[in-house]
C-alpha cells in the first residue's frame, strides 16, 4: 500500500525555487534518491532554507570534538525519545553507515544506555536526552559530567543545538506525517559486497 510522503502538498521539483531544486538534485545525484524531508519541507521554501542552513551549520561544521557518527547518534537517540519515525529511520541509516555497525541505530534509538557505544558517547547522549526532555533542569553538574569525558563548552553547545534543531524537525515531521523513504530501511544493515569477493 502506497502512502503519500506528507499530509501537505509536495511541490514538483521543476516548480521549486532554483536554489532548492539544485540542492535536491545534488542530493539525488549523491545518494541515488531524494530523501523525503527535502520534498516535504519544500512546501514552505523560506522555512526549508532556514532549516537546512541551520542543519548544515551544525552537521557539516569543521572542528569540535564530535564525530559525524556522534552527531547522528544524538539525532537518533532524541528522535527516538520524540517518537519521530522519519528521523529515526533516515538518520539511523546515516548512523549505521558512518559507524559501520548494523545494530547501532536500533540500539541508540531504543535505549542508548544499553547500546554498544563508549562511556563517553553514553554521557553525551545522557546530556542530549536531558536537553530533549528536561532542558529546564540543566545545571553545572551536567556540564562537569561532559567535561570529565573531554567535551568542551563548544561541544556541549553542539550537543544541545543538534538536539534542539531535531526537536523542531521531529515535531514538524510528525505534524506533516513525513514518511521515510523505503531506501533508508536497509542502508548500512548488510556489509557491502567486496569487489572480486
């Protein structure tokens, strides 16, 4: 049974503003498909631009002590807490690919404390979950716990900002009933065939 990707109208790629159309086509060329978030959020081009600008500032930035995989762990763990199907499935795929661990996304999405990740990463996700569910309770002890694992204050900002941005994303994806692409479900679950093997 086929479902629409959003409860709101999804624009045709040809009808989109040139900058958004160009970005979507670049993503399609790189991945082989268009992640539905680009089409769903393109319903409001100005908001899509703002969202993806903040997304890129946090996830594509140089420097800091968070790996690309750790940034995805934050998204998957907090999206699981926010019950966002789209973000758990889509970013779970990215996390599996970055970490080269087929089980990691399922573990992190359900209970990061039981996941096969480092104590440092568990502390990072403990903080992200507090930002997600009880940001008003954050205090100096939370910062000290992260500093003990080698995170500096800028890293802590990154953890919080990624959590906050995806809090917005999770809520919008649930609002519009954004459906994950079928392609995401299997990405990173099976080892790639080695050439000549």
